C-alpha cells in the first residue's frame, strides 16, 4: 500500500508532537510513503524557522533514508485534485 504524508504529519514526526508515533510506524513499516514536493517545501521552511540550513537538510536526508519518497510531478489534473480535496475538507471541518 502507498501512504501519502502531508506537511503536518511530517512536521509532527520531526518535532515529536502528537501523532509522531503513528508517522514513525508508517515510515518504518512495509508501506511506501510519499509526499509531494510542495509538502516537503512546507516542511523545509518550517524547519528553517527553528534550525539552520545544514540541520534542515539533514532532517530531509534522514526522511529520504528511511524511505520517504518525494513526488515532484504536478500537472493540472493533480493540483485540481489536491485543491478539490482541500476545498471539500475545509467545508466539512469548518465551524
């Protein structure tokens, strides 16, 4: 099975926040884990707010070494699908 991680999940893992154990289990498990480059960019700039460039690059290298695959493709069909998910979830979870 392929699991898709968003920036929030990756950041929670890196900061050892709530849910970090779940992210760790999927990263170290038998499933393929992917994140889009846009989400990895979010992780990168979030880490840069707390750490220097070298440490941030090391975090990303560590993620890649344990199996996180970065997807870099993005055509109109992909970003419309992602936007559709984001838009429909916003309506469902807003109060």
